[in-house]
C-alpha cells in the first residue's frame, strides 16, 4: 500500500485494491471471514451496524455460492 501511495495512486483506488486482495485471501482460506470483516471495518471506519450488515451479507453470499455451485470432481 505504501508503495502504491508513493507512486501517486489515489488512496481510494489503493483501498479498493487492498480490500479485493483481502477477499481473495479469505477465499483461499489464508484469513478467516472474521479477520476479513475486522480489517474492512477498520479501514473504512464502519459503524457496528454496518459491520453486522456486511458480515451477514458476506455469509449469505458464500452460502448461496456453495449451495448453487455444480458438484466438482470427486
């Protein structure tokens, strides 16, 4: 992040890139969903209500993706 900011990339773009990389790490199982939500909340100064809503939406999205995905090879 520091390098991107030093190169003159707008802070909003840096934040979006960082958040996207956090989501990718969570999908690979490198960080937990709870850690992901906590980092997002700190980065973007979320209120407790916003954090709770985002957590619920994230969990529902994953549940939907799992339940509707085609079965993979065994």
